[in-house]
């Protein structure tokens, strides 16, 4: 089969597309004929190399994909050949104390397809059947591939962990990114007053179209100053920050007393300076969140499949141009997801 792969960590130029052995299908796995995949910032981090992550090389990356089940292992009962499915990339052990308590995302051996194991940006992918979500007829492959990771992440972060309510005001940073654009829609769907940051007029307009009541150009002014102006100096109840180092201080400064800062990532780096006085003085809560349970994933994706949520795509590329897709993410060019399609399935 053809697969996206790299033999060394490094810049986007290490990413190639070419021959790889067909995957073997384990007893609890399904072989998926991949119709589309989508990129996440995680693909960039994994490509650069993460401390403590020792991948077997060459590595096939990719955490998001959708396609048709071609074959199933002996123990698989959830899906059968011909089923339309999307991949939900989190894999848990099922037996540790957290898994037994029903908290798979706290699993001591939690793995993300494409980060810790072989990914799914290839013509064929062998995936644990538990990690497959059914995709209704009528949902296009690009949407099915691009939605799972960011919508499940944003859903758990805002709804389960952040417990957002209709009377909350919510600031979403980086509304043009995958998680950001999902978070704007989820907060709007719950009925919150939504503030969103982005750069450039077309990204601000897109954020408003998706449900932001106030779009803030962060290149224009300090966003915390703008939040103070827009809220009569009160601040917002919730900030969604997946940027990290560059925005952390301003995120804390944007919160009202008793507010909560939700974090699920750190695209600008993981070690910000923190003003602890502000956290205890204003009685702020910092809430971490990562990935989602299968139930949360289904709750989020149901609303993608029925059109309540929109998956914006900044580009759709053949898998042979995945390196360019990484570049688009790293340069923050465009709005929404980058979709990659096996070259054999790609028509201009
Ligand atoms: Zn576990």
C-alpha cells in the first residue's frame, strides 16, 4: 500500500509518501480502506519528536481518518465489512484503576493512534474496532475524517470538564484552529456568550459565522485588554486556551473572579510563566482535559453528522502533499482542518 511516512524526526520536509507493507489485522482489529484523513497539531509535534516518545521508524503518522471496513479480526463484533467508519484515536487498556472507574482518558497506558502507535494516513489502516465510530450515509469522507479528534477534545473540555452553562461567557483562543473552531460552535450551541480570537479579517468573519458574538483580532490589541473593555472590566467566566506559553498570562488576566481556564494543548510551548497570586486571589480554576470517552465522542459527532456543527477545511490535499499540510498548520495559514486523501482516491 501507499502511506505517509518518515524515517527521521525533523521539519516538514521529512514527510514522504510511498510504499509500505500492508498492515496485518489483529484479532480485535478492523482493516479500514481509508478514504480521507485529517491533520492535527499532534502530527506536527510527533513529527518533530517528543521527549520520552521512542517511535519505531519509519513511522506512519495520522490520528484522524475515515473509510470503509474491508476485513475484521476473529474477535470483532462491533463492525463488519462494508461499514462506513471514522477513527477515534484514543486507545485505553481497559484494566487499570482509571479504566475500571470509567475514565479511559486517564488510563495509565493511554495511547493515541499516530502518536504512540502506527497512524492512519495510509491507503489501509488496521485499527482496534473499539476505536471506530459509525458514519451515516450522506456524511462526506472529508467531514467524517476531519471531525473526530478536535470535536471530541473540545466537547469533553467544555461540556464534561468545563461544565459550561448557558449563562457563562466563554473566550476561545485561536478560533481558526481545529479545536478552536469546534469550541466556538460548542459554546454557542450550549447558549454561552462567545468571544473568539483570530488574526485577519476573513478568520474573524469565519469565527462570527460559526457562532462567536465577539471576534477579537489578537494582532491588533492585547486580547485581555479587549476582554476587559467588552465585559465592563469584569472578565469572562471561561477561557479555552490551547496555545500555552504565548497566551497563558493574558488568559488568566481575561478571567472574571471565580473563572476557569480550560487547557487541552500548548501549540506555542508548554511552560508559561504563571502569576499564582492571580490564581488564588481571584479563586480561579485551571482545568486540564485531553481526548474523550467513546460516549463523549459520539455525543459530539452526532451533532457533526446532523449538521449542527460544521467542520471547516482550510485545504484538501493528496497524501503525497502531506508535508505541505504540516506547513499550513505551522504557519497558521487558513481556517479549520487540513484534509489528506490517498492519491489513488484523490481527484482534483
Ligand atoms: Zn487503562
